[in-house]
C-alpha cells in the first residue's frame, strides 16, 4: 500500500481535532481506535479503503491568495488529511481537496485501490463536499437517501460537543424526569444521568422505562433516540449560533460604502442587504422547524401524551436535511466572515479585499440547495453580476 503523499501540509492537527465540533471535523482517526470492536465499524464502513477510513476530514475555508489547483474554492472546501503518524498528531499530516483537479485519479495515486471500488469512496466524498457541514445527523440522512449503508458508529457526536451539550440537554429533559420520577432539578443526579444516556452512542438498559413509555421494540427505540438526539443537537447549535449570527450581520451592515466608487458602492449596499435578508429568512425557517419539535415534546411532558412525541421521532429525521443544511450554511457565513473580515481586520482591509469577500459570500449563499434556495437566489446572483469579475490570479503548479 502506498503511503499518503498528497500536497497541502496541515499542522497543529492535534489542536484542530481536540477543539473543533463534529460539524467542522469528521475525525475517523479517533473512531478507528474507539470503535474497533464495533461490528458496524468494519462491516458497514463509511469508506471502503482502510487508510481513507481512518483519515481526518474537515471543512476548510481557503484564504484569499492561496487558491491553486489543490484548493480551487475559497469557501467551505472539504479537505482530507492523512496523519503522518497515527500515534502522534502533533507531527501533522498531508491532505488533498475533494474539489481539486482530477480528484479521482489523484486519490487513486495516493492510495492503492487495485482490489477496491474507488467509485464508491469518491461518491461518498463528493456527497460530503456538497454538504455545508459534516454534522453527523445531516451526513447520515443524506447517505440514507442515496442508499449508502453506513454503520451507526459513524454518526456520533465528538467529546467536545457532548461536553458542551450536557448542561443544555439537562435543562431540556428536566420536565421528562419529573414525569417519570417525580420532582427533579436540573442538577439532580437522575437528570444528569438521563442527559448522558441520551448523548451516548450505545443503547443502555437504563433507558428501558422510556422505551416502555414509547412502546417500541429495540430497533425502533434506537432510531427514535438517534432522532431525539438530533433535535437536541440542532436546538443547542441554534442557540449558540444566534448571538454570533447577529454580530456578523451587524458587521456586514457596518461596511462603509463611501470608501468605494459608484458601482462598487451600490454593490456593497445591495450585497449586505441581500445577505441579511437571505440569512434572516433561513433563520426564520429553522425556528419554524424547531417549533414542531417543541410542540411534540410538550405533548409528552405537559399533556402526558407519548404517542404524539413517539410519532414525531419516528418521522422526524426527515427534518434533519432541512434544519441541518440551514444551520450549517449560516455557521459557514459566520465562520467565513469572522475569519476573513473580523471587526479588528475590517478597518485595515483594502476596498478590493472587502469586495472580494462579499462576492465569495454571495456566491456561497447561492450554491445548490442552501440558503439561497429559500432566500432570493436570483437577487443574490443579480447582486454578484453588478460588480466586474475579480482579476484572475496566476495559478500555481498542481501538486500530487
């Protein structure tokens, strides 16, 4: 088997996987060690090639000026990283981009696919590349729709997300604890324990009373718990995203159009307004979808009517595609803007750099079935076309 030799070195790999949430990084390197005894890990793998199936995949915004044949896109590319040393991530790794030139042949040169189906792995990678994030619920539902069978162990929350979600979930399930066990507080041992069980990967006998309430067999209950965890995950992410999104929109609207010529000034005003309108419409849609969950959960805790919540969990995973895509792309707006155009940097950037960033942001919002699909995609495209095309940058030589 050939050793990974792709260009595009990555440093501080250990720090990235330790702090990034599951929506940004799919850490198959850690999963290879933690799920080795799980039959689903080997029998229903995410990737057929064993080296690819223990890589680290991340969403990556390519900084301005660094685009080349390896990284042709600057917004939300998907990067595959092969660690130099499986036991020491401090040594970093090397990677390649899913959207780079001639990607299938590059992947075949990096890894030996002589006796393995290259097409299936490329299909999964390109599916991940089309998604705004790598969150495990959106990924799982997308692969299910494509009839790509993948084990449940690949749809897990990482430890960083679980730790941050724990207090939030405890507050959410406090009413359920009162129904099942009588009076309880958010710091009650039973409340915390149920929260841990809901966020855990494995089924647990301690959830049997809940399974009895829902009148489900083991398989149905496992899927229902996955669905419930998904809605808790999106509720948590929406609450942490809200203040950051408001700050980003304020920053966009604070751009001083007077720094630019007539055509560029009109573009700045139009682009800022269109991004705000598009994101606001998407945020409203997320709120409507999450209110459906709130109503179903209230039927269980307030009305003591488990059938309504049970039915919602059975059907609810279909909403993951809509909620996950909307939240994911809004997170990308925040990440991209704050990384490239934070309040500290914005004042020092040239007009050309700001116009470049606005153009990239508008193009990203109008791609595929993301925010633009529900927020005026034609207006966004129209705003892009009001500004002359950016000057072409000379491409650097391709690397393998």
